[in-house]
């Protein structure tokens, strides 16, 4: 079974803190994605990566950065957390291909910024 | 116009009925379509994908695609209370590398 894991299920941080969210997949997938999910707004793509050291901005990259130093690991960084970044963060991965591939999701990290 | 639109619901059906979930998309060139189910507090899981016009059946689930009308639907036959969840429609527009999700439809199946 494909397994996507995220470092924390729940996280509470203070405004201005630097926050790291880690995602690891064990199926040798090339593609990895970070989303946030908010009530009424659905899933919104923050960043994605097709390969090690490569990254692409999604629809809402402002206030976030990412790092992919190893194929299996994709990190989301909040340089200076703000209360409007309180959300559910979901990581996903998929195999490479011409876009038509299922994304497998991790369990999510519910981040609260106070 | 949103790229992928779903009625947020809630859609309420009695146990044993057919639940019909609908989704429209804006990019006519889109080639692949996915339905994910998300239970409260959990992450999305894939139920079905469909690439070709027509119907695709898997157990109690049927996905229907009509590219001319830019419409994809999910039918759940013999609905069970355990089907109560939010159903997310997702579409791959061409040459974007991104899966675009609708807001999801909340389904409630009442015993």
C-alpha cells in the first residue's frame, strides 16, 4: 500500500514562529503536493514538485516555501506564521506521467496559529 | 467561473436510495476526472476515476462523464449510512500538472 505520512497530526504555534511541516512517501513517487483545506474553500494547492530540488507554485504560495532535497520527502515551511495560516494541511504524492495519475494523501496536519 | 463546481449540499438521502452527486468543469480540454471521498477529520481517498465518455461502474458506485456538457457525476446505489461523507470532484486540466478540486458535496445518508 502507498503510504504518505506527515510529521504531526496537530500543531499549535505562535504568530511569527517558523513552522516546518514534513511529508514522507514510501512509494518512490516523483510528484509531491502541498494543499491547505479550509471550510467553504475546499482544497487549494500551495506548492508542488516534480522532482528533487524542483518546485512549482500552486494557487496560493504566498507566505509559504518548500524544500525537496530527497525524493521521498517534501517539506512545507511557514517562514513567519500568521493566524490566517490556521488550517488543515494535506500532503499528497503521485507517480510521474502526463497528469492522469491518482494522488495519494497523507493524514493531514491541523495547524493552529495563535 | 470556478474551474470545478459542485453543490456543497448537504445532500440528504434515505438509506437504500440512490445518491447522485454532480460536478461541472470549465476547461473543455480536461482529460481525466476523479472522485474522492473524505470522512470528517480524515484525508481524501480515491473512489473512482474516469477518462472516457459514458459510464464506469465499480460495485455500488458509477461515474458518468459527458465531455460535451463538461459534466461528471457519481451515483451511489443502495446508499448506506457509512457513505455519509464529503465527496470531492477533481479534474486535470491539460498542461497544468495540477489536479483542481471542487469544494465538495456533503452527503448524509439517513437510516
